């Protein structure tokens, strides 16, 4: 009985480690995507300012 409990605890611990690693990978991907979105937002804001500048000159 003790061996079965010990084995079950080891299995759960191993699964928890795997899940934890997968969560870390997902978090890293999300961070990378967040950085990409921030970069794109900055680029859009730059384009918006340039467009406004051009529109003001042509008016």
C-alpha cells in the first residue's frame, strides 16, 4: 500500500512538473506576442503621425 501511494505521489509530481513547464512555455510565447503587438502599435502610431503631418501640409 505504501509503495502504491509513493508511486502515485511520484506520478502526480512528475505530471505537475510537466504542466508547470508547459505553462512556462505558454507564458514565454504570450510575452513574445505582447512585445510584437507593442512594436506594431508603436509603428501604427508613427504612421498615424506621419499621415497627419502629410494631411496638414496638403490642406
